C-alpha cells in the first residue's frame, strides 16, 4: 500500500529515504518461497521502507538489501532486519512501528 505509506510518512513529518530499504523473501517451514496474494503478481517478498528524522550518518556501507528468512507471525519482521539497521546506522534512537515483539535498544 505505497500511497498509504507515503501519507503516513508525510503526516508524521519524517523524510522518506527509500521504499526499498530491505526486501525480505519469506521462506516456509520447508524452506520454499512463501507466496502471498499480491495485487498484480503473486508477492513473495515484503519491502521495508526507510524514513528518518534528522540527519543520521551511515556507519557501514556493507549492509545488503536482500534478506532471506523464515516467515513468522503476521507482520513480524525477521531479527536480521534489526541487526542490519544497527550495523548500518550505529547507536542511534530506533523505533519499529507495529512491532510484534520488543527488542532491547528499540522503541516499539
């Protein structure tokens, strides 16, 4: 729902950096690619957009875009996404909106 995501970014006064921060390929318990419904194609990745407040400085240029991890509860992101964000930005305030679990060092 990109239009709705952009409306939220604007309403909250944060700056969108990219709609394609991470692409998460969800795997089933058998290791196969999970296939969702999708609107135009059968979606098998979930995107993570990046929006910021202020001017964070990238601490690492080694962070990769693609995450291949098992599917979890509805909207529960893989731990790898949080690990990569910390690697990319270092020790800065962090928040995960609509989180399904608490993570030390993160507001949820």
